[in-house]
């Protein structure tokens, strides 16, 4: 099974902006962001910062998982 970090037409920044604005994250989006951050050199520092912001928001309860 191969997973491409660019599965979606949305950029990481666009995805993060939408997630933060809505206060909700789908499990699939979480998987995409987790895969992107674990891909090491395939994402920019800015993208890494944006993804970490989502993870921080999840930890403090500012975001909720939806299915």
C-alpha cells in the first residue's frame, strides 16, 4: 500500500486553515497530516509548523474529531 503525501488537491496550509476555522478534524485528515509530518524532508518548515499547530490544538481541546 503506497501513500502519497499530496493525495488531496488542498495544500497543507489550506487544510490547516479550514480545520482551525471549523474547529473540527476528520480522522482521515488527521491521517494525512500525520503521514505528511512523518515523511521528513518532503514538507517545508512552514507546513511542519502548521501541522504541529493542529496537533497542539487537538491536545488542548480546541479541535474535535469527527467521523
